[in-house]
């Protein structure tokens, strides 16, 4: 994503352009959430999108602003195998990824009501 004023490359978490100081629009186009439940609550879900990495715990939600196009969201817990899902960011569309813990599967899955 680029600054509207000076075309400087921005990170999805920037609130101001580092180059010119212009306030960056805070409209998030990707919401990642993990509803809080007891099962799997102690386990942090490690998420990687493009060059960003962060952990998501039970009951947390993270809003991001991404450039239009396809983005691969990778996720894993502990040392288990990494899984991924692709989201397609478009103008005037807010995507959401909702992670739910599945005890039978032994890990996290993307909920069916997610908007990819």
C-alpha cells in the first residue's frame, strides 16, 4: 500500500507516513479474529501475512489495511504444521478470517462464516 500524498510504501499497521507525515486512512479491509473459548485458550495462534508476523490469543481481534490483490495468510500453533488460506482484497470489501479451535482436529480451522 502506498501513501496517497508522496507514494511512499506503507506497512499495514502504519497510522502516519514515515516520509511525509500524512495521516493514513484507518479503514481496515481485513479483520482477523479468534473468539474466546476455554478449549485452546492457552495456545497462541501464530499468524504470518506478507512480511508481518503476530500472535493471536483467545478473544483477540486484529484489523489490518492491505493492498488490493491476493494475500496468503499462514497460521500455526506451537511446532505443528503450518496451514494457509488466501484472501482477495478488493475495493469497498472488508474480508474477515475467523479462527475456531477444533478439538477433534487438534488445532485451529478457518470458520465457514469467514469472508475471504
